[in-house]
C-alpha cells in the first residue's frame, strides 16, 4: 500500500536510520546516466562547453553507426538460415535486439532539445526541493529505484551471457551474423568479436533507456501526488491560485514528455514482442539446453522491459485523476463555489495517455497483460504452425524434385 504524504512524514523519522541502504533520487539519476552512457541518451546541460557538446555528438554518431551496421548482418544470417527454424528464430531475436538501439537513439536525437530541458529541469527541481518534498521523493526512489536496479542487473547479465556465448555454444562469435568477408582469420576475428561486444553493450544500454524515460514519468507522478495532498491545506483564493499555477506547470511538463515517450514506447513494444514470440519458438522446441538458457534470459529481459514501460504509464493516468478526487475532499471546495475548481476538475478527468492513436493503444498494465498473455501466445502458436507448414511444403517440394530427377534418369 502506498503512503500518502502525512503518513509518510509521520513514520519516516522513526525508521529513517533503521534502513541500511537509502536510495536517493540523486543516486538513481547518476546510476541511470552510467547505464545509458554508451547510447548518449542523457543530454548534457545547456551551459556545457562547446567541446563537451562536440564530444557528446561525436560519441552519439559513433555509437549510432556501430549499432545500425549490426542489423543487416544479423538479418542476412537469419535469411541464410531460414530452413533451420531454431537458428532462424535465434537470429531474428538478435536482429530485433540490435534494431532497438539505432531507432531509439534516433528518436532521442530528434527530441534532443526537449529531452535536455526535461532532464535538466528534473535534476534542478530535486536539488531545490523542500525537505518535505525530498522525503516523498526518497520514498518513491526507494520503492521504484530498487526495481530499476534489479532490471539493470537482469539486462546486463543477459548481455554478458550473450557476449560469453562462444564459451558454452559451438559458435566462434557472440552473434552468428553474416558478413561479406571471412571472420575466421586473425586479426579479423578479434576485431569482429570486439565489434559485437560493443554492439551488445549498446543494446543493453538501449534497453536501459526505458528506465530513463520511467524516471521522467515517476517525477511527474510524484509531483501530482504532492499536489493532490497540498490541495487539502488550501484555505483561501490566493493559495488556490498558487496551487493552480503549480498544476498548470506540471501539465505543461507532461505535454512535453508524452510525444517522445509515445514513440519510444512504440519501439519498445515492436522490438520486444518479436523476440518474445521467436524466443518462445526456441523454448518450445528440442534445441539444446545452453541455447534455451540464453534465450530464456533474453525473453525474460524483454518481458521486464515491457513491464518497466507500462507500469509508470498507468500510474501517471491514475495520479493525474487523483487530483480531481482530492479537490472534492478539500475544505476549500466545500465552502466556496470558485469557477476555477470546475475547470481543474474537468481537466483532471482527461486522462494523460502514453500512446499513438491508431497504432499504439494506451500503454498500461492492461495492455501489457494483453500483449504478454493473449497476443503473444496466439502469435506464437500461429508462428509455430506456419513454420511446420513451411517445413512440410519444403520437404514435399524436395521429395517431388528427387522423384522428377529419378524419373528423368530412368527415361534417359
């Protein structure tokens, strides 16, 4: 059960020093900066020097080029292995994983100025927050930050397993991609291995982008929570006007984040559902145990990635609606008929939706369960059926080709 502000302040002083590890917002921000550093998705502050900005842009271009060249090589290997359903499904998983990085990096680049403003504003707000606000932010940092840390561990553990795949599997490189040159000779093999390690790290860092976006959403959610509590202490028109200004400012920040967040979550849905479906093909097949362990880690990571995206999106819808209900319960509302109250209630009843009309429905836990439990299972069963049909037709065609050759030889 989540604590409201008065309950939290009442018990925080009693148990604050009994907590062995306290996750502060500043620590969560710093950790997120380190995890997404390879893909350069945390923009530098506006007053950065020209050399810092040039270095940041150079790192972004190098990372984007390295990540985008991984996609065609993985797809080429998948097309070449299309007759082997296990190998084909595995390479499709790898190609979808690699595809996240260039797409999400490009979206961040297109919304660079907006992201720079949002992240800088978030850090400045935390730095200058009051003691009461910092305590409520620490509550959420401890509650949700631990989930993010666990997700970071799972993501990079999976990436490490992919990098070390040649140790346990009969393959020479982490990803069995297809290149227009031989990679068996030295030093080409070493260079290719290093390239694939960098590409894997970029993919892991790209997966951590969802936690970075979730930080922005949790920041807005906490502001709505604080605002919903503050309306209870409003006593006159002047205080209510100040409260309205805060509400409008939060709504403006929310409008700024909805568009880029919607596009990023669309990429998350596309490039997580594909590996989950094709990974299920491998898990339900007769493939070797090491391959199943590797793919199981990949599938679980993408399931967690969908959860990290859906959880704050639904919480944001609820937090914005809670403001409306708290206005009804406020003493100021009971003793006055301020017309501005009706406007605030009407605006609060309009849900803040992370999604793209006609393409991506409202990103929520309901949509998450539908994608995971309904659509994925249906698509997985259809995919397995079509793969079996394709293999049957392929074998039938090979049989008739053999019969035709034998008959032609007999006639000759």
